[in-house]
C-alpha cells in the first residue's frame, strides 16, 4: 500500500470479505456500525474500520453506518441513552435544560447513566440490525427461489415453440 495511513493495516485490507457483500459480511457490518454509532463520537470511523477488519465484515457498510450519529442526531440519541440508563439505575431523569447540560460540572453525575444507556442502546441496535438484515436476506432469497420454481414449472408445462419441435 502506498498510503501511509492505511499501511498500518498491511495486507489485512486485501481480505475479500471486507469488500464483498454476502449475508454474513453485510449483517455483521450493520451490527458493527450500529453498535459503534453509540460510542462517544471521537474516532468512530476508525473503530468501525478496525472492527470490520477484525471481524471480517464489510468495511464500507460498517464505516458508513457510523454516520447515523451526526451533529443533528447525537443530542437525541445520547439523551435517549441517558434516560434509559437513568431509568435502569433508578435515578431521576433530568429534562433537557441547556444550562444544565452545557455546564461540564454536571457531566460527572450524568456519565454513569449515559454510559450504561449507550451500551444498552448499542447492543439493542446491533442485535436488531443483524436480525433484520439476516431476515431480509433470507426473505429475498426465498422469494427468488419461489419465482424461479414458478418459472421452471411454467416452462415444463408450456408447449414448445416451433424451433424446439423435433
């Protein structure tokens, strides 16, 4: 590799599973990308890329799904994670008051519920994404098989064309 940044990965980027789309690599990449999007938004793309290489799943899918968490979606995502974590820990849930949330002194009381809620949301999103992609892939495959069987059955019962007659 000529790129110095990518040279860290060496020959690992030549693995076909990182670039081809099959049921395993696509569903694993969706799960990985959806899990990483709930991590703190520093280095998410690098973490998703390293995870894709480690787990041998589709690299572009896992890295692109991280972008679901962007500056517009991060506040509601992490507030939901905080609310779930606070609910599980039995702590009162703070409403979204900008003065409270912008004061860094309050962040220490929020970090426990936020981290727990992020872990729960990340795991739930990853599991749901994996199951949905596996189910859609299986449904699509079964649909193709059904259509192919109908096509073959129709070809067997139809009369041959004039060119096919002996």
